[in-house]
């Protein structure tokens, strides 16, 4: 399998996850304490599938260095998402906006690195 195909597929999944993330952030900024569980799970599953594809490519066919750095940032962002889910969402507590912003910023930088790796 070609790394570029895996990176493009992961990029599409991450774009879908980003749309869900934007929807959830909009809900939170509008005053909803936490998003619907189905949306949070869809967001996490799409991002997790993309990270899994990138991990597979990294360990089998290799990734360009920018994509590898992007993968590292996705893993860090995933840890933040897991923290938000387990410590706030699952307990029906309002999601902290600061942690949400850090989570999103790390994911966006990782996404940009992946897109640059695809284009370059």
C-alpha cells in the first residue's frame, strides 16, 4: 500500500472528525455543557481510525517526516480528547473550554502538517 493513499484517507477521516469537533465546540460556546454522546463518539471514532491508519503506515511503509510529526500531534490530541471524555463528558460535567481549545489547536497543527506532507 502506498503511504500517500493512506495519508489522503486519513486526511478525509480527520476532516470529518474536524467537522464534528467544530459542531461540538459551537455547542459548548453556545452554552450547552456537553455535546450529544453520539456526536462525541463519531468524532473520536473518525479521528481514531485516521490515527490508526497513520500508525499502520508509519510502522509498515513509512511516512514523510511532516506526516510523522502530525501523527505525534494527533496522538497527543487524542489523549486530550480521552481526558475530556472520561473526566467531563462521561460524568455529565461541562467541558472546560481551555482544554477544548488546546485539544483543537494541537489537532489542527497536526492536520496542517499532514496536508503539507500530502501536497509536498
